[in-house]
C-alpha cells in the first residue's frame, strides 16, 4: 500500500477515534498536505482561522511566508509534507494545552511513521519541543526555547527511527516581529545545506550498493 493510502488510513482513524473539545468548535479537520513520499516533513503548531476554513495547514499569511521561504531554497509543496501538532484550531489561536497535545500527537506520530522523513523541520516552540523530546509530551518542559535552538540540526533516533531535526522559527513570527525574518531566511539557507548533504550521503550509499 502506498504512503498516500496509508495516510488516508491515519486520517480515518483520527476521525473515528479522536475525542476533543477543539473538534466540536472547529469547522474542519486540518490533517496535512504535500507529498507523502517527501523526505522532508515540516511540523507547525496548530491551524489558524484560514486553515480551519479550508481544511489544510499553512494556507493563510504564515503559509504564504513558508511558500516564499521554500522557493528561496528551490523547494515547492511537491518536495515536502506539512502537518501540525494539533489537527483542530484552538479558539482565538491560543497556545495548545498539554492535554490537547497529548490527544493529538499520536496521530502526528502515525503520520511520521508513514512518511519516514529524513529531515523533520519543526516550526516554533511546541513542535520543536515535542520532536526533540523524542515525541513525548512529558519531556517537552526539559527542552530549551526556539530562540536558542533555531537553525541547528540535531541527529535524532527515536525507537530505531533515525532522522535530522531542524528547528526553525514559525513563519508567523516574522509577521509580528519583522526583525526575525532575516534570521529565518538564514536558517533556510542552512537547511538547504543540510538537505544537500543528505542527498550526497544518499547518493554515496546508492553508489556503494551498486558497486557490490
């Protein structure tokens, strides 16, 4: 079964099993978008107003910023998959609670298991803390803030699954703090270098396998 169909199974599982007050207040489930076969996964925080209306992540102002940043390093939606910590919008775009994160992230973990990304780019504090804590809500409080972690790749291995985590400021941050845009652009340049290195390592591995 292809990854697209596997993700549909995860989506159906979520719709059939998730109980959460956010779901009752939301207009749409915001599950994910992009290429299920991508080696790069971006994880944001939660849907906003526009995402709730359309049912897709990063379609509002922050999404436009993310699209621009991706294009600047030669990537499009065909090259990445995008999801969120929360699958339903919190009222007034407030921060997620620990309980909400605990309810929603099992489905995010299922998405990650299907996609098997080589690089996970975390956008903002909540996704960064969750991923660097090894996909465990209870470990999030031990992780530092995004202002110290952004732009620094981290080698991760969670229960046998190896990947690079790459923390980034959330694109919405530069809408409220324009001074962060330069930092975010610099981090995307670093991300480009990380991705090029990953591709070289993959190519080298393939060449070694062919020569056997």
